[in-house]
């Protein structure tokens, strides 16, 4: 097959005819093989030639490294850098000049602390460094920002707590029991002469109303029961305790009514029956209490004891009139003698002797004779026990005026009833 059959119809036969009239290279001409170039090698200076083969303007001077249009070599039309044409360590110059920011004065590089001979340089001593090197400025990065570890503020020390306000000290004088507790003295504080006088007055009422009949005697007995109920709850630190006091006083009134309705021989059965019923009532009352177990137990024992004392005080109604007179005289005299400022053992002895003498005197008036001394001595001993109970655990003045007044006569009632029936 001839060469004319494989010839490109669009390729001219004459090589000179393939020359572009505008000076552009032939795209079908054989090209040189590709040789990789070092991107960091400097570009050779090329002659400025106008596009399309036209000569460059002679009036426009060209700077080295620029084309006839004032562009840098390796820069495209829109200011983009040609890949691989930028030299290392140089930044491209854009057509638009950015506003130059004021440059900060550069600090001189610090000298090494040791010279080439191994000796320490005198300028590297901390004391001889410039002030800017000795300041406590935090380290800065290349953008002027402080180092995050050094810029962190120091933790604030906790402020000292203000002292707690002291409770105001009251200028009022302390009571006798409070002063004794503060001084660490004995918790036994006797009631004194005033409660003893009240006890003697109440005993006198019993002695005067006893010969008049049981209904008249029931009035001072009810008063004695009311003071006993209130004083016992206050002695145990339970105040106001209205329900407990009311329940105990109601037990005393019920016992008085039952004794007035029956004969004297039925007094023990009346007392036991009243105590049985009122114990159940006290238990039911404590079931409604929402306090802790210890407080409920304490309230239960206080309620039962107060009820028992009030029922025992009703024994004055069950005793004979002569025994009530002798017993009241012995309890009153023993209480007054105990209030005298005497030493402890001597005061007790004097009180018992005085009670026996009062019993003898009252027995001579009532017909009991010398047997009244025994009754007066027993009543006086029970009265001293009541005074001792009312004096325990730093009692207040209110306790002295209630429990200190009623307990001597309330505890003397069983002895008056038993010895009065025995001595006949």
C-alpha cells in the first residue's frame, strides 16, 4: 500500500505549508521527550516576546523575572501560583499589596550561657540580664498569645470563715437550780420553808374537815390530788402535759366518788379497780403518741406513776377521822422541821422526833393516846420520803411549789389508812 493511502487528509503535504500564519507551533510536530525539572532550580531568563509573535514594546521597561504584562513568572492570570514554580523560603507577591503592619522591634537573640571554651559568660548571669528577661511575663507564641499553662491564674486561696456569733449572755440572775447545775453542786435541792408552810396549811385543812364528814373532806383531798398530778409531771420534765395531768386527776375524782359510794372496808378494791381501768386508758393515750420509742416509754411511766399517786392520795377519805387528824399533824410537823437549816442527818432525826411528838399530842386530843406517836412517826417518815423525791435532779421553783407541797401528804395517806385501821 502506498504512502498516499495512509496520509492524513487534513495534514498538508508540504512541511512549509504546516506553518501557522500566526506563529503558533504545530500540534502534530514531534515534541521532545519529557525531562523532569527540579522545582527549586532557578528559572532561566527568557526573552520577552509579545503574544502571537508580535514584538514587545520598547517603551515599557521590563524587570527581571517578569513577562511583558508585569506578571511574575510562575503566576497565573488570576494571581494563583504555578505548581512547583515557587522557590523555597519565598512568598508569592500578589497583585494587590496588603497593608503593611508595623513591625515590632526584634529582641536580640540571647547569648548561650557558655562560650566556645567552656567557660560561663558573664552576660548570661541572671542578675545581669536585662529587665525584660527577668520579668515574670508569660511565654508568648509566634502570634503574640500567652502560653495557656502560664496564663492560667493562680488558684484563689479560700477566704477565712467569719467567727460564729456568740450567743447573747443574759444579764438576768440565774435561778437556784440553774446556779447549782452551773457550779456542779449536788442535784438535791430541798424545797425550803415556803413549800413546807403550804404543806402544813393543806394538812391543817385535812385535819379540820376530817371530823365534819367524808363529803366535806373530799374537797381538800381533791385539791391534794390536783397538785400531785401537776407536780409529778413537772418533776419529770414533762410540761404542760395537759392530757396526762387531766387523765390522772380524773382517776382521783373517780376514786373519790367510788369511795363515797361505798363503805371504808371496800377502799382497797376501789383503788385497785380504778388503777386497772386507768392503766388501760393511759396505754390507749400513748398509742396516739407519734414520738420516739424512748419518749413514749417515758411518758407511759410518768402517766402510770402519776395515776397511782393520785389514787393513793384518796386514802385520806378511806381512813378514820382520828387517824386523818393524827397523820396530818405528824406530816406537817416533820415537813416544817426538815426545812430548818440543820445538817442532813440531824435534820432527819429532828424531823422524826417532832413527828412522833405531834402524833402524841394529836392522839391525846382524838382519843388515840400514846398510839398516836406511832401513827405520827409513820406519817412523818412518809412525808420525808416525799420531800426527798421532790428535791431530786435540780428541781425548779414550780416543782417545789407543786410536788414539794403535795407529795409528803400523798405518800402519808396509805400509812394513815393502814395504821388507823390497825390502831382502831
